[in-house]
């Protein structure tokens, strides 16, 4: 079932099993606000079980680009295209959000971003490989983020 993420009335719908559900909901709402304000796009998510293609797409890029496997259970995912960019998000039980920004025109921006919900530890699989910068968000508290550039074609 598709869920429209409301960034004005933040809800933990779909994220209840996360130990940092409220912070993860704030992080998800922060992303929804960004896409509404920048692109006038309504950010929707579905349970990971119903968005298996999006989850596999993200996992394939992580595996092929950096030999990475996320140890946490995916809870929700979404994939959409706006202004020539395919965006794919997976939100994990641990509080991790992984997004793939993939510009459809060759030679443009392509990257994987990691965002950690307020209150969660850096996942072991990322701790030694990435440095995380901090940013403040009214919706999500302190977000720690990192990224890497995608070199392959997906």
C-alpha cells in the first residue's frame, strides 16, 4: 500500500518496528519536504516487500560499486523520476536511509547517499568506509550523511 509522506504531521506509519521510528519518520519527512519544495513532487513510499525492484536496485549498486551489503531489514522504498533524475530510496529498520541519485543523461551526477537517523549508531558495514557529516533539520534533528559517486551504468 502506497503511503504519501506528510512533512507537516510527521507519522511513523510503516516504520513502527524501528528502534528509532520517530527519528526515521522525521528523516523521511525531511526528504518529502525537500522534494515538495524543490520539484513540487509528492514523496510516496511503499512497504519494501511491495517495492522489491527498488530495494534490489539499491542493493545491486551497493554490491557492485563498493561490495557492500546493508545488514538491516528494509522497511520501505520508493523510486521515481523528476527532471531527468531517477531517485530511489530505501528506509531501513536500523534508521538508515539509502538513496540513489541517477541522472539519466550520461556523464551527469550519479551517487549513492547514506543518511543516519538521529540516535542511531553508524552501521558496522559503513563505519570504517565512510565519514559522516552532520546537518540539522527541524523535522529530523541531527542527520549524519555521507555519499559516494557511482562509476558504473545502472
